[in-house]
C-alpha cells in the first residue's frame, strides 16, 4: 500500500486518518463498477472510525483507568489525576517519589443513570449526552507545580437500549400446522416493556412483559384457517420499553394445506320429526385427483350421529334420501360434514360455501 498525492510532480498530501478494511474478491470487483460501491456510497459502506473513541458506554458498563506515573525528584509528592470533559479534577493515587519507582494507579468508573460514578459518587456533575464525544483526561502533577502531558481518550454513551428478544429472525419453511414459538424478552436497563405479537401485521395479543419469562407465540385457530395456502406469511414479535426503544423478531412461513375439513354445524338444524331428504349444493373447486367425502345425518343431536354417505348426490346436485329412522337424543336434527383431501391433484382445491335444503313428511 502506498499513500501520497498520486502525481509524478512534487507535491504534498495531507491526511488526518487512514482506514483499512479486509474485503472479499466479490466486493472488491464491485468497487467503482456497481453504482452502490462508488463515490459517497462506497464511503458510507466503509466508514472511518476515530481510533481515539475507545468505548461506548451503556447502563451498567464500566470505564477503567489504569497506568503509572514517575517523578524524577525524590521527596516530591506525586498525584495522578483525571477528569471527565471539563469537570472537576479527581485524584487517582498519591505518593512520595523516590526518584525512580513508578506510582501505579487504577480506578473503575461505572455508567449509571446517564452519569459516570466512582462507587456512588457522581464524577461528571451533569448528564452525559448521547451521540457526542466525551473525554477522559489523565495526567500527573507534583507539589512543586510540575505537570505531565495530558493523555486524552474519547468515549460515547447510550442512555437506553432496546429490549432484547431471544431467538433470531428465521424462515420456518412450509408447514401444515400452526407454529409454536417460545421466546424470552429482557430490557438491558430493566425498564418496563410491552410485547406485541402479530400475524401479517394483525395483532394477536399485546401485554406487559416480564423479564426473562418464557413466552409462547401461537396463531389462534380462527386466524390460522384464514391464512391463504401457498403464499408467504409473517409472524412478528416486538418489544418496546417505556422510553420508546423497541426491537422485533420476524418469522416467515408458507402454509401448506393437504386437506379441507368442515366438521359440521356447531348446533344441528332442529326438526320436529326425522328429516327424510336433503339437498346439498357445495360451492367448491375439486381438481382431478382430489378425494371428496360428504356425509349427512338426521339425528345430529345424538352423542354418535348416524352419518350417511352423500358424496355422489352432492357432486351431481341431487337430493339424498335418509336411511336412518332412529335417534337416542330428545330431538331430531340435520347436520352435514365435508372432507376434501389433495390426493394426487396438482392444482388447488377450495370450498367457499355450502347451500341446500331438507324436507320432512309427517305421517297423516
């Protein structure tokens, strides 16, 4: 690597910093070829980082100050000091010099409630702002007015971080049953937070979170049945603290349906006497290779109704005459159920609705 003005003539090049990144060949081949890897856009992908910004502090993290200082004059009192920004100087360590032995010092400061603290003592005197450079200055001075060169280090602070959701964004693949995802949430600053679960942007539930408690995300049956098969769906978990910081976790999947089942009416259609005939007119699309079964009963209130096969009449749009004449329940009732299996079909089957009618013929 060579640095200079890139000219065959005499000249001077001034630089205030150099950045070096290791990249793969595929990325290298895009430089100055791909518009997104040219000029300012290239610079944005590989930003310059000031090496003097050694730390970014968040709640509960520490800033260590360690080193030695030497005083050449025996008998002088040597004191190592530090300050944060332009705050009040604080003593690190003091001792009487013998002219050669270094004075060692060490201190650990903790960032809490927007300030640096030495134990419980505030050493900043004011809240440290986010997104700006702060300075730690360290030096040594003796009791005769001598002072060393100052050593300056920059740092930044983060007041609040977003809640942390376990797991990772991932694709659940093609699934036949509703997924069940377990997860935990914790807030780095221990702030209260709210968890919201959604399917395709529609809220499943929203509730106050408990740190590190295992939660389970499932899709309610009514929402699961409404998800279109064969297309991608998105489950999201988001957590937001009371300071407005939020994070999210995303899961994608495709619903596969090999079977459509209508299990019958929740409450059968009551009749005074046994129904004798029924006509069902399903609104469906049944591709070649799919398997269909339609069943009906006239004693639907029984604990075990007498189901009769009505598949062919339903396909042909014709009425079906019940064979059953007995019941165990107190009343008669008509019900029906439909089952469609994919079988060897290669195209989509669907059931949009079922119409129909039934009749009874009381004895005279």
